[in-house]
C-alpha cells in the first residue's frame, strides 16, 4: 500500500508542476510576446495560411541551451 501512496504523491506534485509551468507561460507571454517577432514567417492566401516561427524558435533554442548548460555544468 505504501507504493501507491508514493505514486499518488508523485502524480499530485507532477500535476502541480505542470499547472505552475502553464501559469508561468501565461505570465511570461503577457510580458514578452513570443510568436510575433519580426523574424517569424506568416503566409496567407485565400483559405490557406502557413505560420513558421523562425525567430521564436531561434530565441527559445538559445535560451534553453544556456539554461541546460548552466544546470548540468560539472
């Protein structure tokens, strides 16, 4: 029965973590609007539209690379 209690606590903390991450993304999205940067490509013609967030992907990749390198530095 102890294993189920640990699993239940783990699931609760993971759920709270995901909810917290979602809240953080909402707050940061209001301050720094990613997805509408000058390097993002948007093409629309008739009923067809394509959105390719090139600048957003580059900035997120750079920030995540820096964060991972700082976190996992030996």
